[in-house]
C-alpha cells in the first residue's frame, strides 16, 4: 500500500484487490453423486495457510496445482485442515470490517463474491440458517460505531443511505421501487460523474438511522431478487445484486466533511448448461449471466496488462451493465475485496480450477483509492468567522467614534477579497459545493459592499467634522478617484471573465448532452442488436433441434428400408428357386408325356404290352417325398426293361422311337 497526494490535494492510497478463497461443505446433491458413482467422499482441494492445492482425483488425489492468495478459509465441515474451520465472523474480520474502518476514514470500498452457481456466494454475503453474512455484520458494526462516536464526540453527525439494485438480463432494476413488479424494470440510467464516478440516476436511496431499519431494507431488497431452481442449486440467483451503503460524516467542531460508499455485490454464478439443465427463460438468463461474467474476465485481463505496460488500453467496461456499474470498484476509486467461493466436489473440479485461476489474476489489479475528505469546509467556516469579527470591530469603531484610517480599511478589504478568492479556489471540490460556496461568497461580498458604503458615509461625515479643507487637498481626492476607478476596472474584468466562463460552461453542457444523446442511441442500437442476435441464436437452436430430429427419423426410415430390401432380396431368391424347380418339374412332365406317348406308339406298332416304367405319373410326380422319375418296378441288371427291348426292335426295323420310318 502506497500513500500519495492527488492533484486536488486529497490523500490517495494505491493497492491491489485483496482476494480470499472460501471452500464450502459438501451439499446433499454432491453426497448423492459420490454414492451413485460408488466413490469415497473426498475434497479435491486442500488449504494450508494462504495456499490452495488442487488434487488429481484420477491419480489417487495427488497434488496437481497450487495457488496463493491473501487469505484462505476452509469451511468444509467434516474434513480437517491446517487452517481450521472458518465461520462467518472469520470472513467478515478480513473483508467487511476492514472496508468499514477505511470507509469511516473517507475511502470507498467494495466486496464481491465470485464463483460457480451453488458455491456459497450468497451465503457468504447475506448468510443463512441463523448465521449472518458479511453485509449484515458490517451494518451492525457501522451503527455500533456511530452510537459510540456520538457519545465520545457530540459534534460528529452521521447520515447513512442504502440503495439496492439488481442486473437481470442486462437490465437494471431498483429493488426498492414498489411500483415496479418482479420482471419489470424502473427507468434508471447509468451515468459517469466527473467527481463521484459511475452513478445510477433514478435509484431510490433510503435513509436509515439504526441497524434494525437498515437490515429491514436489506431483507426487503433480497425478497425482490430473481431466483430459480436448477439441478445445481434450489435457490439459484438469476441476477447480479448490488447493495450500496453511503456514509456522510460532518464534524461540527473541526468543520471536516467525509463521504464514502461501500458496495456489497453478490454476483450470479457461472453455469454449465449441461450440469444445470436449464431451458426456456432460464436458458436466456444463464446466457446473459455467463456473458456478463465473461466481460468481467476481459476487464480483469486488460487491467492486469495495464499494470505491466506504460501505454494503457481501455477496458471494455461498457460491454456489460455489470462491469459498467462496477467500473470504480474495478481498478478505480475503491478499496476492493474478492471472495472466491469454490466447491470441494470432484464433479465441479473444472469450475473450481477456473475460479482459482481468475482469482489469482485479480490479485494483480491495482486500485487508486482517494480519500473523500473536504478540509475546505473548515477554512470557509473560519473565513466567515473572520468576516463577522471584522464587522463587529467596524461597528465598535463607528459607535465609539474612533478615527478610522481609510488606507487601513482599504487594505483590510483587499486582504479580505484575496482570502475570499483563495477560499473559492480551494473549495472547488465538487460542482454542487462550488455553487453553494459561490452563492455564499456573493452574499458575503454584497454585505461587505454595503458595509463599505456605510463606512464611506461615516468617513465622509467624520472628515467633514474633524478634518479641515486644507488637509483634503486636490491631490488626495484625485488619488482616491484613481484608485476607485482602478477597482471598478478590476471588478468589470472579473465580471466579464465570469460571464465568459459561464458561456463556456453552458456550451460544454450542451456538447455533453449531445454526446450523451449519441451514446444512448448507440447503446440502444447495441442492445437491439444483442437481442436480435439472441433471437437468431434461439431460432437457430430450434432449427438445429428439428434438423437433428428429422435426421434421426430419416436414419430410422433408412434402416427400416434396408431391412425391407434384404427381405425382398431373400424373397426374390426364394422365388427364383421355386421357379427353377417348377421349370424342372415342367420339363420332366413334358419328357414323361413324350416318353409315354412314344411308348404307346411303339407298343402299338410292335404289338407289345405298355412298359411299366412310364405308368403312374401322379405317383411319380405327385409324391412330395420323391420328385425324380423312378420306375414302379426298377429293372435289375439281369432282366432288361421293356423300353430297352422296344428300342432294340426299332433299331432292327429301321424305325424311330415314335414308330416313324427313318430317312
């Protein structure tokens, strides 16, 4: 940490983002996961002092990677750690309590919880099960300090304001606006003030006077947050919540004024769509959450590179509402702390390692915190006292009739004017305070001019009574006129300079409004394009799903067609076999008929009995057990058949088998 002085003479502190790691216990879903996978429940990380070691579950839980941070907190009950078991108070002691102490000194602060969905971010920030989180513990300590300070220093006055908003689907919603229902958004605008940085116009700021009233407002805002149930978390936050506590301090004794703000940020968790199983509106929410967290990582990368280079790049704050609202907390005028929440389960080891890596990067981001203290208030108060003393002295001199030296009075007024101008220059802390001081000085100036006129009248009267005409020489009168003329000229120059400055200021304001109008138009165009892109992506996803469904149906139809083709080929082969056998049977039948006819003819010609080899064709062909041409009484080698005898006879007589003569 390094102390310096800002160009306006305000004290500034340069430091990096403080990063804390917290490991939560196993939840019911993770315990069931170990049972379903038949594994012993074992954490995939260990903590020793400020070092986190990642274990390899695929290699007998041997150490794989190690990361170091400012603080490490082990809250995984049931498993021992050298750091012991850390509770909510332990987290608060190194985060919220430190920010509160610095806020009371006039420094802005921010603490935000980062990690995957269901890792314990909301529990660390808000608490649960009777254990208050960082936010509630900070509120209680703040009002406890105010009560103690009011007793010790009655001149100290504190004013505390609280506002609560959420960023849902890249839109800002005021959680204190009763006219806005859940899912609708109040017309708030994000603006960049030259002194206060990023401000949210239209955001309701409730004034709270006790810890109870402040906690009641907190609970009111929390009840309006967008929540939904996923496979990873039964009460998953679907938006980024930002609670801002503003503290105004005024010390009537010293005239010292301090302003500071603390941002308590509960980020929505990064989601793996495969693990959360979201769809529909929750799918759109998850995409916007992941997109804003991706932009946050981009800002981290640019800020880290800027800390190493002389030529600074512009971080992409405007790409997301989250980074735009938290611009001052990310490398700006804020003492920022990060609570990185991780899961000990093997199922979430990829998200755990990703969180540890980005938390390691965040350590390199440097913030320049400026003390929001206004010591000029004391100087203006002293100046008013001097003016009042001067008036009293003049009244006493006039009442007592004491001789008044014109030169001395003129010298006092000149010194008073110089002191007033110096006070005006030194009191230019903010634009609003400058206007107040200018109005007050104009009032004092008019009063001084009236007093001057009255003194001049009294001086003229005293001169007429106590000084002779000889003493009032023409030289003195001329000198007085010359000095009066020079004063008038100087006053005219100051008036002209002031009018020119007012004209230039008006011109700059018009230019600023033009630029703001162009920016709002570009911002609206950008959001329209983003919405259009999201719609196109959703339509593309739907078309891809329909194409996959049709492809699956086509594949099933193709498979069924292939089966029918194979059955058709088998039937064709069976049909060809049947036709072949039928043709063979037809040929055999024709042969049988021809031989039967020839046998009858030969028998008639030769005068022999019909050969038994061709009888009973039905028995030969009709029997399903035998389709071959078998004789009823097969001949033996020793006794030739009648058909052979007939053929031999035909050969001797020179006849064909059918009885016709051979040529």
